């Protein structure tokens, strides 16, 4: 196992004593801090567009890569990160991921050009993919029974704060321009947090050997990463380049790549080797179709959130701080919808909550459409669009709180770990695709100064995605899997590839 110079293991591992590990609650704090830091970076730069354009000359495509590139490498590497944790030990991979994430944050802050910033963001997402899957595995290793259920009850809602406060914190840091750092402070804020979490984790997270019999399917991982890149690259570049032939060939190659991945996974399993994804998952129609639903839903949600921020900053000349606060109605609405869905609605009406949610979102989008039509540009304030944005957020929250449980209900108990990792990966990649698609749609109109038209077009795209998602929900199980079973507390522990669902706003 990894040795940290000058650090003495403070206590035996939980396997070496019948007493609960004395520092286990400190481990929970470290996991939450590290993973919130990871989740924050998925949304904290949404408000940095004008600052990046002024400082580095970033255009629309550059901004889409800075935001979506992180989600791309994060999603493409999540399942691989979980497998590496299984093989080499979750503590080791957590420390490596956290150190890499902190170092890449510093590189992002020092980036001299938009090209280098994009490269460092891709690296940061890769480090996040090594870091994020280890959290729940480490918690399962150090908690058990009722304590573990209590930990998950704390873990999920607190992680949701990462996405909610991301744009607000980003706007505060950029507008505050502390020490003249501007947008660079968005990344530098990770340094003291990351270093502190790294020191505490190295000292207090107990060493536990990984399972060296676990094989890591690097061929499968390479196919996934290449296929994701071949899809997102043309979506980001196509609008600016006029959709040349190579963009369509690239997307076709991506589809072929995903098909080859599915075939390679089945052959790997048939040969007696361990595939990256449990092949049985790909033979379950409800789960496979549900993956498409995940990508559509989160692509639309994250893409429309980006458009809202761009509209406020570019179209209505909000400052970074004002644009960050402008995301609060969406965040509050999502929190309300999630609370209602998670507390009682999903249990009472089953998958009906997944059908009511998108209908409420569509209603919010319709209200927002008419609010945008009636705006007086001279007197515009965020209050003019709060009703539509908040209603859409309520619908999104209803879906987010319940979606994973219904998809996991379609898989067997021994497949939960692999399924959770795949769902989280598809969610992140779907967000990256959403950034590319919605960014291209908005900027196509914004180039002519028609910012309201760009927002309208984005709402049309989101409505189409929600209609398809609504149709998919009828193919999902009628009841969701209980929350404790999603984390492996009611059955055999899932593998380290089990990751907690992100809250996307």
C-alpha cells in the first residue's frame, strides 16, 4: 500500500479489531469535503465566460470545452476509477485522485491560454474520476449496520449542496476579484481545501489492501473514452466550423465505438475475464433504455442551466455574482421538488413521479417562454423569470430524487455496484453533451444579437428531450429500489464502482 512519509497509521484498521474505528466520523467529513470539491468544479465555472473571454480570448467553443470537457473525462473514467479502487485499494486511489485533482486545479489557475486551460480541465476531470468512486466504498469499509444507513442519509443531501452553490460561489469569487485573481480564484479555492483533506485522509483513513485478483479492463476503458471523445468533439466544434463532413463521420464512429464496447464486454466475460461493465446489464432492456433516459434528462438539465447563465451574463449584462445568484431559483426549486419526491411522492405513486416531473418541467419551460416574450430589456431583473425557472426546477428535482432508484430496480442485487457506476458515468457524459448541444444552439442565435431567440431555441430542444424522456419512463420498473439497497447496505456490499448520484444544479 501507499506509504505517506512521516505519517504513522493512527489506529488499527476496522478488520483488526471488534471495536468500531475511532476516527470513522472524521473519514465521513473528509469524504464529503473532497467530493463536494469535485462536484463544485462541474458547475463553478459556468459564470466565468465573460472573464475568460476578456483574459484568455476564449470564444464560445472554448467556453464549452472548459465546462463540458471536465464532465467528459469525469464521466468517461468513473467506472475505470471504481475498478482501480477495487484492485489497488480505495485509500490509495482516493489519495492519488485527490492529489491529482488539487494539482490540476493549480494548473488551471495558472493557465496562460484557453488551450492550456482546456487541457488542464480534461486532466482535472480525469483525477475526479479516480477520486469520486472511492468515497462510498471507503464509507462501507468503515461503517456498518444502522450507522451506515445514517451516513448515507447525511452523505447524499450534503453532496447536493456542491452543485447548488457552484455558480453562486463562482460568481462571488470572480466578482470579488480577490487579490486581483479574477476567474483564477475559482480554481485556487481548491488548493487549501484539497491539501487539508489530503493530509487528514493520509493520516486517518485506515489502510486496507485491494483485491489484486480484480482485473482492470483497459481495452474497454479505452473504447469508452475514445467513443465519448468522438461524440463530444464534433458537437462542440460543429457549429463554429459549419458542420463539415468530418463532424458527421466522427459521430458515426462514436456510435460504432459504443457498439464495439458492448461486444467487447460480452466477449471478455465469455472468456472468463472481468469486463469493465457487468455484461448482464446490457441485456436488460429497462436498464439499457434507462441509460438513454439518463443522458437525455441530464443533458437537457445541465445544458439549459448553462443557457440561463449565458443569457443573464451575455444577453442581460449581469455580473458574474448576479448571474450566480440568478441560478438560485432553479436550485431552490430543485431542492423543493427533490424533498417532495424523496419524502413521500415516489413511495406513493411509484414511477408516476418520473412522469409528473418532466410535465412540471415542461410547464415551467412554457411559463419561461412567455416571460421572455414579455420582457422589457430596459427594466429586466431576475424576478421577471423566477416563476418559470423555479417551476422547472421543481420538476427537475422530482426526477433527480427518484430516477436512480427506478433504474437500479431493473438490475439484480449483485449488479448494483456496476450499474451505479455506469449510471453516474452516463449522467456526467450526458451533461457534457448537453453543454455542447445547448451551447451551440444558444451561441448560433447570440452571434446575431438575438439572445432571447437563443434561449427560446434552447427551451425547444429541452422540451423535445423531455418528451422523449417521458416516453422512456413507461418502460422502467413501476417501483424503485429502496435507498439502502442502492448503497449495498441491505445486501452484499457493492464494488467500488458504486458512486453516489450527482445532483445536477
